[in-house]
C-alpha cells in the first residue's frame, strides 16, 4: 500500500483482514518496523477516536507521533494562483511539502464544509495535500469518506457475523446538527468490497450520492429494512440533494428496542460519538447486542494494519 | 494500588514514601515497567505542573503518553437517561469505555464548577469516569481533592522536617478569583495520615467542609496559628458555606515576612501557581525558607511512585 | 554550547556547519545522546516549522519532547515586584524554575508584541526566562531574533553556493499584516559571521535597527541590489522607526520573475510561511531556483546540531 486516501488504495480486503486479526492478537509483535519513523497527524477538525487510535497504532509499530491542530495555528490556502492578501497565511504547496520534510507519513483530517457540494465531493483539500506532499497521506476522515472507520467496520462485522452472508442495514437516524455524509458514503463503499447483503434506508431527501449507492438496495421504509437484519449500522447525515441541510422529515427514525426486535437478533453498530435518546435509545446501546465499544477498539487494529502496510513500502 | 482517585487508595503511606525516596534518587531505574503501556491524560481544565510532572513520570517508567484537552473537542454528558439533543456530543458511558480501549491508564483533571456544591462534592465527573472506564483512573485534581499534590506535600514535609512531629499550618490567603477547595481539603486529608501536628486557620466564612476537618485544630487567628510553626502551607479557597463565593473578609491575610517571623523558622509551601504580593509577599517567596520549587519537583517523584504501583498490578 | 539564545552562543560557525553536514547525512547516528532527557517546548505563539523541526530533531537524538501552548493555559507575569491581582496567574520566577524541574532543556517561542519597542528589543521575556530557568534555554524565535532560522539559512546558502563568496541580498517584501523584525535582524547578524557579500534593500521607513545593520551595505533601490545576486532572501517586516507599523510605501516590492532575471541565476529563499503573489510571485516560488523547501528541511538539521551541542555539555 502506497497511501490510504480511500477504499481504492486497498486491493485485497480479505488478506488485510487476516493481517488485522494477527495484529489484534499481538499488538507489539512488529514494533521495530516504525523505528526512526515519524508520523505527523494534522487535524483541521476535532478528533477523539481517530486521534487516539491512530497515535496508539503508530506507537505500537515503534513510530514517533507529532499531533498538530492546524486550524489553531493558521489558515491554509488551497486555490492555485491566489493572491494571498487576506486571512490565509500559507499555501498548501508549501505546507504539504514542508511537513513532508519532517514526516515519513502524514495523517490528515478535514471534514466537509457542507457549503459547496462540488468542492467537498472533489475532495479538494485531501487531494491538494496528497498532490504536494512527498510522503504517504493517511485519510483520517475527509469531506466524503472515512476509510479507517469503514475498514474497521468491516473487520467488526467479520468478527461478529454468525452466517457467511449477513444482512447489514445502514440506517439514517436523527441528529440536531448537520453532519457530513462521509461515514455513510464510506460504509457503503466498503460493504461493496464484501459479499454481505447491504440495505440502505433513509427518509426522502436524505438519499446519498449515487456515486456511492449505485447498485445498492435502498428503501424508505426503515421497519422493512430491519426485518431479519444481522447488523444495524446507524448514522446521521445531512441532505446531499439539498446540500448540507437538515430536512423537517426526520421524526421517528431513532433506533429503538422495539425496532431492534424486528431484526434477527442484530448487533447494533455506530461509529461514535452518539447522542443517546436522539440517534438511538439507551436500551439499545446498553444491551448486549450493542458492539459500539468493540467497533471503536477495532479502529486501533485497523489503523495499525494500514500503517504497517504503508511502512513496508517506505 | 488499583487506581488513584483519592487518599483512600493509599493504605500504607510510609512504605510508599520510602519507595518515593528511591525513585527520587534513581528516576530511570525502573524504566521497563511501563513498556508497551499507554497513559492518556484528559484535561477538562488547564494544567502546567500536573501535566508536565505526570507526563515526565510516565515517560520515566517507559510509558507512552497521549494528552487530550477534552473541553476543546466536545462536551461530555454525565446525566443518565439524558436526551442528548443540545450541546453534549458524547455520553461518559461511551467516552470512558472507548478511551479505555486505547489506554492502559487514564489520568483525569476536572475542577469543581463551584456552582452546585452537591454535584461537586459527589465527585460526579470523576466517579462517572471511573465507573465506565475499564482501566485504572488517576486523579489529576478533581472537584474536591488533589491527591497527587497532597501526597507530594507529605513527601516534601518529610524531606524538610527537622523534628519528628513538626507543626504544620494550613492557612487561607487572599486571591482575586474564586478557587476550588480541592487542594486544601486534600492537604487536610493527607495530614491526617501522618502524625504531624496540623493547625488550620482561615477567616470566618471560609471554613472547609467538616467532611475533611472533623477532629482538626482550627483557629480564626492567623498569628496565633503561626506561633512555633515548622511549616506554613498557604492556599486560597472560596467559601464552602456560601458555596464558591469570595467573601469581603479577607484583608490582611496575605503571608508576609513579618508573620513568618512568628514561626519556628518555618518552611513556606504553596502548590503553585501563586500570585505574588496577593497570596504571599515577594520577600517570603524569595527567601531561603521557601520550598515551593522543590515541592513542585516532588510532583514528578510522587506521580512516578503512584504510577509504578498501579503498573505493578496491571 | 551552554544555551542557544542568540548568535553569540555560537563561537565557531564553520565547525558547527561541518557537524550539521554529518547530521544531515545520518540523522539517527547519535540517537543515544538524548536518552532519558526531556525537552519542553513552550509556545507563546503559533508554530509549524519550528515546532515540527525541533521536536523531530530532539527525537532523532533520543529525547522525549513535551509541547505546551502557554497562552492557552494562563498568563505569566514578567514584572519584578508586581502585585498580581489582575490577569496574570504565575510569575516567570516560578514558571521558569518549575518547568526546569521537569525538563533538561527548554525551548521558548515568544514573538515581539510590536507595541513597546524598548521592551521587545530588551528581549525581556526571553531573558527573564533564561534568568530564572535552571536548565539551558533554546530560542525558538524571540522578539528580535530567530537564530535557529538564520543558522539554517547559513547552512542552506553554504550548500547551494556556487562561488566562495556569493552575493546575498536581503530584500523587504510586502505583506498585509505587521510582522516582527526578528527574522531579518537575525539573518543580518548571521551573515556577518560569514564572509559572504551582504546587501540589504528596503523602502524608506523600513530600515532595520542599526544594532544589527551597522557596517552593512544598504540600498533603497531593490533592482540595483538584485544585480548579480546569487541569493535573494525575501522577508517582510514592519517599521522599526515607526515601531510595528505598516507604512504606505510598499507597492511594487513584491519579488517577481522579472526582478529575478536581474540576478546571477540566484536562488530564492524565504523562511516561510509565505503569502504567494503578495510577497513573491507564483512563478518565482515554482521555479527550480526556489530553495524554500530545502531551507525548511534544514531547520531540522540545524536544530539537531544545536541540541546535540547542548546535550554534550549537560
């Protein structure tokens, strides 16, 4: 693996899942591969799980980690040819090239702005960084995808599935704030790399981009989707068609114990953080069917798997 | 030691003081005990001494340390059953459990809010974290106590005392802002674990909670308290009875050279940071009797002692 | 080397440049010298290159690094005898002495305030820290100088020069914000330690302090300065005479390809961050003559050289 920008950087999911299993069983078994290597983690947005799990994973491999909250320091210009006489102090051409001088790997988190759909879906920031960096970039969640999360989700389902081809439901759920579509897009993309049965359900107006969902089974009937499901993956996202907006159609989509009873004793998954009793009822999260904590724990395993694959090629 | 939430986690102070002495003499003598262990330090409030000394102590033992300023990232909900549709993005149930996946030890700093005495004195935040975390918690100052500070204070007195049973005076001192009672409460609690003579002195209205001071010698006459003292420990705190308030009774309580002349050539102590010429005169802090810097240095020794005791049991 | 506050801490530039060359070729060749040593980096101001390069350099030498953003935590009082009843929570006497307890080396970044020229040019903050710290201080840019930058600039010129005594031009360039004179002052100071030909050019009103420029060749004619230059070093600074101000005289000082054509195929240098098409045209920065990225890379080499010299004396 040369970099980890999106699912397309992973050719053989199954072979990596096997490596992840070995890493899960022996976190420190390969702690010399990162010796004298430094990973710089750049956060344009806040992070708990991604930061801790990636830093831990890198340290498990023997790397040094330097964390920078970019927005605190100065604004970065992404437009070519810009006359930089306003609030942006440095161009990505310099920023990415300079950080590459001090890092062997760069991790980058940059959320969707939710203002300009075209810019977000072009992955302008991620791609500009990758273009001007001279070391591999690891996507720590970008405008449209969150591949470390989704890869960990596949690994989690693989660990908990009770049948070869489980039915996996991605369901929209309510939330008071407008959130990016990245986790949902990415989940769909990675499910397509497996042979699981995927059903997507959301209210009208919350359809994801067909760039991700073409060929997927989609229904507006949440209860129908839940029937016989083996995994319920809940997530909020804002509208793609009315870009970045919250629509007044979302009552009654919270995940409840009553709805979970429609499933085949399904495991409940969420990428976290999750708003209790808004996205999902306490009773679901506190039930033994909830695997959200194990799902979070797997973030470290998958980050370590990805980093060790990249380190091999350095 | 299984955790370090309060003084009650320490059964044998004297044996730990002996270990601390050895650690002070050889900081790196046990630098493999923390190998492949990670400590996450979570700060709900700013920190200099506690952060530096704990991080240094953990690294002396061979651990990795990851520091997070929690408040910067997102609000945590501590109420069970809350409908989380406002400003809190994650419940402590998930936050504590998830961080436990990436950490072998969690350090937590969370000051008193000084609004709701009952909530502060229940140690709600600390206790909720400890309840939902699955790894040991180390208290880096909580609403009502600061045990790493107080344990270091005992170690400091032990180092500087010239008689077996020194007279130790905890004196209130003025300050422009309303501060928690944690350092004072905790100091009283730990003094009771020793056989020193303790006298507490404060203006009327600034009495500490009897939960801590029952059985203590207390006087409203600061000068009387200072007579023949071997150690003067100065600290400001806000009112416990008129909770979190600054009362208009605090003139003339600043520690001066004149007052120090009443003592038995006492050492001057303060947990720092200290406001010069408000809490204490320059002349006192700059005198050879001031041991505030050594006291701060001992924070590292004690943090290392506590962490190594917990690591032994991991 | 006992500390690194300014150029006067470096006696033999040439011998250090040779050491830097060896470090550049083998970054990890001396990675035990910092074992069990901790460097605390204190930032009163934001930092990208300085933070990353210094942290990387320290880690290359085997040191632990702890980074603190000081301004976020609390204000520090620098006045002797102050009655600290306002916004400053700790005096530099305590802050510097306490941090020295946990650190073997302290790095300090503190920009000019640009309000009070006398205070800035006295280097009050840096000097107060150095006075009360009990471990060596490394200047990560102070009010009037940035020696790690300038030393790296000398190393860069040394690497790229095509003749024994190149003509080096320091040219003022436009910028929308008022910036300190530190980089320019420092560059002049370090150029004087070499035998290069130095020419300084700036508009009227932007003359640097004669404390730095006495004996230097200075011209108000930028184009004249550029003739036959081997290195163009561009930098903005605010007025020293009308202290900290931006004067309305700065049109047409941007570095352009047309101006670069006047030179002897000169290398273009800038300390970064640089505002494209304000300080310098895209065409110059994107040309093969621009060595700004290599210049930034050399920050790590020079930081490591300086730190290893100080570590030798610990």
